[in-house]
C-alpha cells in the first residue's frame, strides 16, 4: 500500500487529478493551486491557497556537470500565514530534519517537505 500523508499537492493545471486506487491511501494532505479535486479517500483534506514562496518554479535546473539544482524546490516552502503551517501530523522516524536541513518540529508539525518559513514561525 502506498500512503500519502502530510503532503502538499498543488497544481497549476485546472482539473488535474491524482491517481486513486485501493492500493493508495491519502490522509491529512493539502490540495491547492488550480482546481485540484481532492481524492475521496482523504478524510482530513485541507484545501485553499498554500501561500508558497515561489510556486512558479519550473525546471529542470542545473547541468550534467553541476547536477540538479535541488535548492529550486525551496520555492515550494510555505510563507508566513500558510495553511500548511501547524496542520500536519507527527511522523515517527522522520529523520529529524526537513528538506532545508532545519530541525523538526518547530511547534506543531507542518504539511510538506519544508518546516515553515526559514526565518521562523508564522
């Protein structure tokens, strides 16, 4: 079974869809951006404007010599006031750090790979 929990799904394409099947479980996720239908099995779905730092990030970035520019993913971190902040659930054995390398958790857990604004809590 594939489980998606405490993830932020955002689409720039109206009426995009997420794969659903009996082998996929969605729970406590955020769905935002353009009209993105929430999978029926997510009983605790959150929706709205995720207030991301730079949701217009595209790519790929980097070269064969430099490798991928993974820092561009930080455009998908939440800004102060984002509904992603403080609405996640504790994930056991989470590694203790977010995508930036910041410690988890800074208060209540956030939804997504980045733990709140890099400058502190909203």
